[in-house]
């Protein structure tokens, strides 16, 4: 296998272009040819989670048709990966033709860190990142995809990195997609506690695999005027 | 008579709760202490995972044969001398119990902790019928003195500090103020002991009903459940239809996981087996046992292949303690007998659309599913309910303006995202337009519909770029962009 | 019972919809093995029980012969200044051994027999005034430190509930490993015919700030002993 597809996800395209770039850099350093999926923009999760399946199906259909089973599809987000792997079958439960396509594609879909560790069997990517890092496991990555160790394996192999723990039982950061704007008070309270944990950990950088969490945490840190930085895991792995 | 929450109640109530930092501290510390105990007891018990699977299988099996099991349960209970009443809804259950009280001329009821009796609003019905009703679980006693409902299904007074309880007892029981749990508990013991000895009606729920033996199983720590089913001459148990399990031998699998998850104990202090009235010459037990088996919306859940899973719940309460939303808003904000993740699923089914916002008040983080002793897939069920709510115009629930905007916004976004090129172009335009208002890339304030985002955190200005800024301009395939 | 038939009809209709997951084999029926442990395993069960019983805040009196247990209980009664002690009929033991020791120590002893309904309130009041209640359990569970106490007219269940101090003894041959074994040993017939309580430590609550307080409704102090007769 020397060619992979990359679905950058809408949040990375719009708000975290450096995360998308970093994914490309890391994959290319591992001598892979990367085909970026441009014919789909969003996996459909925001509408799906809010209960609107019809518009979600439109987007899902588009994404599925832009990808081919047989070529790994790398997604730098636990949330979007679980949308495809876990929820697409449910979304197309009544559509046998699409369901068959989804089932054929599913085994080829990988979250970025999962792809590196479980498929490429890579732990060390030659990265150097001399900062104190707290890793925040995003909920879908952890609890839908059960990807717990892979990001930690990759991060702990980075030169110069110092990893610290948040010690908050991997609690949600409060993003939750539309939840963040429908229940801003609850989302904000969860964010507040997450930031307190981050500060208490002594980290100067927070790393996550999901741009949703990063947007929430980065926005909260910026509001507080805090100098702690946020990075997608790919940015850390691309750093030299 | 179940408390049906007013329309936009959850928003208002949760906003108040979130602003209450003291509440937050109490919830966090109590929940964390609970979760630490749970972690410990689970770690010490290697068969825990296989017991979870077994318990889950028994529940699946039991619920799939609920009709047959209830027929057997009824037969066995009646053989044991119990009167069995099947109540289709809360009102029938209340009327039956009030009828029993009137027929026997009962005056003073003592109650063990029972969420099912909360669900049917039993206390108010009994008080209106002229009975004196005393909640005897310490937590329930405390919230009853305060005139509030419990805020947690296992720890009813989790929202109160020892100082709160001290002040309450000083005011209501005219005792000198103390915040010592030992002294407060001793005072409650004294008062409640005389209530037990003077009561003519005992009421509890049940954790399990064993069809094979016609036995109700009541699990508790304090001994008040045991007193309630042992001392008064008339005893009523209110049991949801989903509590039935086939055999005595099945019980151990549930007991091995229930306390470990509910309180972090291996077993609760008391596991009481109740199978009928006292026999001739016996000191213990009631003269009459009435078992009220409640449907109350449960058969509707049974009919729904996804919602059916909610009937596997053994009410351990752990999903509340682990839920990031519950931990911030507390139980009362939910406005339902059953708060927290499992409550957000059963409440709309038991109490109707008034609880319609609850299934949306979750980030779908999945912590509840991970801790659930019978592995109920709560996030999946929340999604399922959201689909029903959002796609059925007739069920439409009223949303506050900001939330309604967000909901229509997400649909508009999905339509736009069908056209990736247009979406990217609009992103570039928005970025260019917003940049002058930003400070180092962030906006502090935004107009609706984005103001709910900037209410609590800054908004990063979109920075879409088609080409990479790095030296490797195009990707290796050369096909893109 | 029209409501019952309506409910069953509702359930039958509801159950016609597809089940959420694969149907599974019939529920387990494992724990029916005979629980009596050979002597070699007893020591292990005893030490396991003692450890778990202490962990739930029980006070373990030790492995004693009936006579030693009686003497130990009599001296306990003296220590706490007990005047009235309730003694239930034994399961394997003759409770007279406890009664005599207590009476020799100056305690009045309350025993139980068949009651008329009219005598019940007074009998309950008397039991509630007792300083100590003494009962023999049918079984004890080593892995959880639990006593399984089965009620009978001469051995009322409230003996282990109303007095502030509770003493429960169990014969060493009735010590089983876990809950499943205990339920298997008790069996459906006994469970449907008697009042059964599993007792794991003294009454407790954690309702105020999750702080554990003992003796909220039931006994504040629970003593446990394992009876191992000298010739046994």
C-alpha cells in the first residue's frame, strides 16, 4: 500500500489548516502518496446528532461515493471517523445499496493516530517537540472507537516532549457539536473545569485528535488570555 | 401526578444550577468519591466484566419474555399470599394504594427509598387521603424535610452539604446546630425509630422480582427498607414491570454488579427477600402484602426495539455520577424523577414531550455507556430519540430562540455542505470579512446565531486555504488540489 | 384482573417487534453445587470471611467452639452493660448454651415462640428495648463477609435489626465462597417459604456528603463469630 486518501474534515479545512497540512507532512514522510478528498466537505455528523438524518444522509452519500474501498481513508478526527465507521450503517439501515457501500468502506476508514500505530505499525516519526504536553482524549475517539493508547504511544516517542496527565477521568471538554451553542452555559462550565485541569497539570500545550475539542479549548484559553497553546496531534508529529 | 416539567424548564433550571458554584463543588466531590470507590471495588473483582455480560444476557432474556415471566411472578406471589395489582399507569397505582389505606383504616406510612413511588407521585396522594407519610432513608428524609424531590436516584441529598443538613435539622427538628454527620444521623435515627414502631403502613420499591419463587428483593444499606417491610401490618411494594428476573440463581449476577457500581461496595449492607405476609405465629412481617406492578409507559418502551434497552436498567445511578452534564447541573434541573443520562431516555417516555429537551442536553460523550453495569448504549438511544423529535413535525418541542436558531442553522449548513466548492468559497469570504474585527485571529463577540458561542469562548476566524504554505506545495499525488 | 390481561396483551404486542439484540440461551442456572467445604478449604474460607467482615466494619470475634462463643458473648454483654438480651433459636446449635451464659452473667434473656397477632406489638416493643440480639445464620459468604439469616417464629428476623448491637454466628460448615453458592445452598424452596436477609456489616449510610456513618436504622455494632466445634 503506498496510496491513501485523506478526508480533512470541515473543521480542519476552515479553522485548522495547519492540522490538515501536518497530516499530509507526516503521511508523506512515511512515503505515502496522499489523495485528498475534495468532493466532500462534511461527514454529516452535526445534522445527524441533532436528529436530522435526511440532510446528514446527503452528505454521507457524497463522502462515501468520493472514496473507494481498497484504499485506506485517513481521517484526522475521532468524531468524524466514528460517524463513518459507527453511525453510517445506522444512517443507511433502510437503504440496502448504500448500506452495502458503507459496509465495504468501513474497514478501510482509520483515524489518523490509529492508522499510524495499528496499520503502519509506526511509533516513532522522527518528530521533536520540546514542550510540556497534556493530551486530551476526545470522547468519540476514546469511547466510540476505543482508541486509547495509540495517541499516547505516538506522543511519548516524540523527542523532547514532556507528557503530563489531566487526571480528570477523561472527561468531555463540553464541545459536543451543536451542544456548545444550544447549551452554552453547561458547555462553558465543562470547559471551565477542563481549563482548570489543564492549568493544574503544568502543561504549556494541549494536544487532541479532534478539531472540535481544539476549537472549544483554544477558544476558552484565548478568552481567558491564557498563553497555553493547542495543537492537533499531527502538528506535534510533524514538528522537527 | 409525576412532576411534569414546564416547557423550557431545563434551560432556565440548568442555567441557575450552573451559576451555583457551591452546588458544583458538592456534586463534584460526592461524585468523585463515588467513582473512586467504584474503580477500587471493580479492580478487586476480576469476574466483574463477565458478570456484566451475564447480567445483561439475563435482562435481554427476561425482557424478551416479559409476558410469561409476569404471569409466573403473579402466580407465585399469590401462592405466597400476596395481593398483586397490575397498574397501567400512575393514577391506577395511586388509587389502588390509597384504596388499601382506606380499607384498612391506615394512618401512618413509613417509606423506604423508592424511585418508582416518586415516579407515580404516591406521597402526595397518600397525604391528600389523610395519611402521615415519612420517608425513612436518611437522604430522602432530608429532602422531605426540605420539601423537595430527591436530586439523585441513589444519593437523594447529594446536592446538600453537611452544613445544609445541620441548618435544616436545627430549623425543622429544633435540635442544636451541628454539621457532624454522626450527630445528625443519630437524631434522625431517634425520630425515625419511633415512626417505624408507630407505623401501620410500610412502602418500598423493589430492585428485583424473582418469578420462580415469587420473591421481591430490596437492596439497601440503612435498614429502613427492612424495617418498612418487617414492622407495619400492611406492606405495599411498587415495582416496575421490568424488574422481574426468572430464577433465584440469576440474582447473584445482578447483586455482584449492582452495589459495586451504585456505591462501590461489594454488597449492600442489607439484601432483603420478601415473599409474602407473616405466617401464623411469626413476629416479623406484615399481615397483608400488596404488590403493585406498574407499567406506566414501560410497555411502550418495550415495543420500540431501540428503547427496549432502557428496560435493562437496574437503577444503580452510576451514569449520573459520571455524566459531565449531571455533574454541572444536578438532579433537580432535569425536572424529572429520573435525572441524568438514563433519565433523559426514560423521562420523555414516562412523562411525555415536556421532557423533550433532555435527550438533546448531552455531548454524546459515552461515559454513561462505559460505566453502565449492563452496558446500556445510552448515546445511541439519545440519538434515536433526537431523530424522532426532529423528524416528526407533530412532536415538535418549543426551543428557546438561540437553540432554535442553532438547530435551523445546522440544517442550513448541511445543505450548504452538499456543495463543497461553494462551502469553501463562503468560508474564504467569511474569513476575509471577519478578519478586520478579529484580534489575533479571534472574535470576542459575534451576532446571532453565533453569539451563543462567544458567550463563553472566543471564536477563531475561518482560515481556509486550498494550498499549503509549506515548501511541499502540492500533495504527492499531484492530483490535488 | 382485567388490567392484568390488558397488560399482558400489551406486552405480547410489544414483543412482536424485533428484539434489540440476538436472543441468548436460557438464563444461568449455575450455582446449585453443594456448598459444604472440605476441612482443607475451611481455613481459607474462614480467613477470607474474617477479612471481608472486618472490611465492612463488622467486629470479628474469632473461630470459637459454642462454649467459647457463649463465654465471649456473655463478657461482651457485661462490657456494654446489657441488661436485656434477645436470643433466637439456633440453626445447628442449641441456643441454650448462650442463654445460660448470659443468665449467669446477670442478663435477662428474651426468647421467642409462636405469637398471636394480639401479642405482636408488645413483643416488638420488647425486642426493640433489647440491648443485644443474638442469631445464628444459615450461611455465611466468605468473599463478601455476609451472613444469610433466615427467619422463623423462634428466630425472628428483626432480632438482627432492632437491637443496637447484633451478634451473628455461623457454623463453619456453612461457610461458602460466594453469593452464587449461598443462593444455591439456600435454594428456591427455602427462599419462597421464609424471610431471608443477607447482612453485610452494620447498618450504614453515606447520605450526608458521602461520609459513612454506622447505625442509622439497624444495629450500629455487628459482631460475628464462626463456630467450629472441638469435635468437628
